């Protein structure tokens, strides 16, 4: 499991303010201000378009540069809160009054509608075979509907305090729902029979998604994202980024990357296979509301509660990660206990280093007049006590270099073996892979 390390990041471009027409941050290909809260966004099946639920209309934008293609007004009094493409032309929308609409975007017409709920529809999902639509409502029910008529197959009493999210398994045999009660319910499809209940989170489950291996990824308002092995009914991985709420958790198609939309304005990225923290994307000034990958995994779209939409090129973004290229130190350190770390940063904006004590008794990490490449505020020198249970020590990296190096010192009070973990962070929020070193440390001579 990945041990969370709190990183305090500095953005080069963030303080400038990002208004309409702002320059996208590094790794992003486009960004727009939508002028207010957008309830949902979803890529079309062919990956060419993004559909957005904007108050009483649906907007369509190109998926490579966010150019506006057109919009469709909803029937009078309807506001969409959840979207799902049925095919390249048809879109299902869940509305505030409990109505489900099936829309034909080219003709701007309503093909079918149904009202299976008495409360707001927060989540909607299409079955893999395209035969069923599922919806989750504030009234506590989950509806299973036939397509294209939207006729009701089942109304399932799922969550007493309200249902937030739904997702179909990859083979379509299971339907998962998440509720305000923090539970995940599993139902058989098409029978609607209850299969299992998982006490998953201590607050609302806003996001659900099945992974290729059959695992279920959930996002909760308790500040965690959890990967569940449904065959064993247990968590196999927990991501706790240190925020109040995780609104959505998405796995990149084909695997390899997990993205979280959180309440603290940043998108968190983890590597799926290595279970390693990749970084926090800066670029939003309001809490994140939604994240979603394009069907081919090429793009990541992130949406804030204030209506800022950013489109990231995933490959370009990952290529910007800084790398630690070398660490020079003595395996047995005496009085001169300095460590030299060299790094490469394609974006030339490496801004911070974090140093974590994985093993050992309390130790002091320091930057002094003999150190190179690091500074602390305001004096340019500093000391940071470390223990295995403390937050990492953090120092600023001087200058902006595509290739650079820095040094720091260690001080211990008694002989011991230390294991340190070092991470370089850039101004965008991307982190290098952690590098660990082991040292036999000795105290200074009296």
C-alpha cells in the first residue's frame, strides 16, 4: 500500500489567476470557463465529444480542444444532473425531478422519458450490452430501465438516506449502487435480486466504477477511494489523499492510472500497478466535481464546481514528471553526513523536495550554509525533525532547471540504521517516483 505523504505545492502560473481565455497549465491541451456549476460530463463512445449538463441544457464540445459544437435545451422545468451516452447520437439524462430523458442530439428531440423516481437523479449508467439503463435517486431508490423505451424493469429500495451513484459490472451481470449511508449495494441483472451489501464508507458514496479485473472502485465523502474485491468482500487498496471528500474516482481505460476528484481543488493521480503516488494537478480554484477519461485513455477531463473544465493529454502529462537520476551518499555516515541528489525535470519547474523517514529513530534533516540547491523560508537554512510517524521534511529547490542537484544533511543522536524516501515535486504538482536509501548513521564526534 502507498503511504500518503502530504505535499504542499507551489504553482508558478496559479497566482496569475485563470480567467476566461486563460493559458492551460503544462500538460493540458485546452481549458474553458463554463460560467457556473456544471452537474456532469461524459465522453461520447467514440471519444470525439464531451457532453456537459449545464443547468437547463446539454452542451457538446469537441474532445480534443473543447471547441463548442452546439447545445440542446431541455424541456421546460427540467435540469439534468447525470448523463450517459447510449450511442454516438443518443444521450440519457437524469433530472432534478426524478425524470429520465432519452435525447437525440442531432435532432434536438426527446425520444423517450420516464419518471421512476420522486427525487433528484444523481447517477446514471448504461449496461455494457446497451439494453438497460440504471439510475440512482435522492429518494433512496435505484431504477433499472429497458432501452430505448425507458420502461421500468425494477425499482429497487437501495439506500434509505438516498442513492448517489450506480455502475454496471463489465459483463453486465451486476449492478452496484452507492448511497448517502456509505454503503454499496449489489444487485443481479436483470432479476434485480439483492446480492450483497458492503459497509464501504462512513459518508456518501458519490463515485463507482468497475475495473477490468472485476474489482470495484468507490469514492466517498469520508475522504477515501477504495478498491474492492467483490469475490471476497474486502478492500484490496485504500487511497487516502488527506482531503475531506473524494467526489469521483476513475481508472484509465487499459489501466495504469487512477484519477480522483477531491474537495480541495486538486486532482490526485496514482499509478495503479505500482501503487505509487504520481501527483496533484493544479489548475482549479474550486473543489473538483468530476473527472473522466476518454474511452481510449488519451485524455483526462477535470471539472470544478465553479465550472472550470480542463482537458489534459495523459501521455504528455506523465512525461512531465520529474525524475531522480542519482543519489550520492556513503552507506556508513560519520560526521560529514551530506547527501547529494541529482534530478531531471522536463518542465524545468521542480520546486520542492520531500524527505520521509521510513525506518529509524528520530533524526534531524537540515539545510545549512554548506547545502547546495535547497532553501527554506525565510532564512535559507532550516532544520526538520523526522520520525517514522511524522510528515516528511520539505525544502524548496532553488532555481528552475531541467537538470539539477541539491544536498541536505542528517544528524542523529545515536548510531542507527536509517531508511529515507526522497521525492521531487514540480510546480504543476507532479511527483517523481520515490527513491529509497539505507544509511548506517553515526552521531557527530563530541
